């Protein structure tokens, strides 16, 4: 297992849906989505902590705010995960490695705070 801290994919803008997007969401609301709890919070993510499995693929992730608070984490019952839903691997990142302990402490905090 490998663990990193990255600021990739942290440039999301706060979503302000147009009337067309609102209608579209209403019409498509019956179709399950991979990360329904993520969309409204992605703009809050300042950095990600990502765990990669032995094949180098994302396994778990935590989205952290500027204040260091976990705001999203996955996978969980509701969300598959942002990085888990990509075809990226550890080879696509050249970011700061972190320790397993650092990730596990953040994961425990995320589970407690986000209640999953």
C-alpha cells in the first residue's frame, strides 16, 4: 500500500445550477449516481489523501478542507469515491507521500465526523 497527499482536482467551483440543470437533475433523479454526497462538497476540498492498493490503484480517499477538516471520504455506503471512479494509478501522481499511520488517523476522523 502507498499513501499520498495531493492537490490535484481541488479547483472545483461552487455549483450554481441553472434552471436547465435543475430540471435535468429532477428528471434524472431516479438513476443512481456513483457519488451523490460528493457533488455539493467538491468545491470545499483543498487537498486529498489517497490510499493506493498493491496494484497501484486508488483504494480509499479523503477530501480535506483548508482548515484540515475531512469533508468527503470514500468509498462508503453512499459514495464510490472520486479517485476510485477514475482510471488513474499511483504512477499518475508525483505528490507528497504520507505514512499509513497519517492516513489511518485521518480516515478515523473522517468516519467519525462524516458518520459512515
